[in-house]
């Protein structure tokens, strides 16, 4: 089992209540809601914050590497 799977298995109810706290006052949630779709949704929502930083880091590294090799002067 992956590390994320272990975390969701142990702390799933707390994570689920954190995600659905806005809806619990309006809707009645019954049954097993913690499934693969919800786990993927939570993981992708956390990546939305990190993706611009990762793109900036990779782009900066690429440009600095090309500058160090001298290929940017060629362009």
C-alpha cells in the first residue's frame, strides 16, 4: 500500500469531514463516500497550488542550464 493510501486509511474520516464540512449543514451524507475518486480529487486539489511553483522552478533550471552551455547566445 502506498503512503498516501495508508494516510487516507488511518485518517480518512477526519480528511473527509474537513472536505465536506461546508456541505454537512445543507446535505445529509450517507454511505461510504471515501473512495478512489475522492482521494484523486483531494490529491489533485493540492497539486493545483504546487504546479505553478514547479513549472517556474523547472523553467528557470532549463534556461539557466542553456545559458551556462552558451546555447542561448546562439539564438
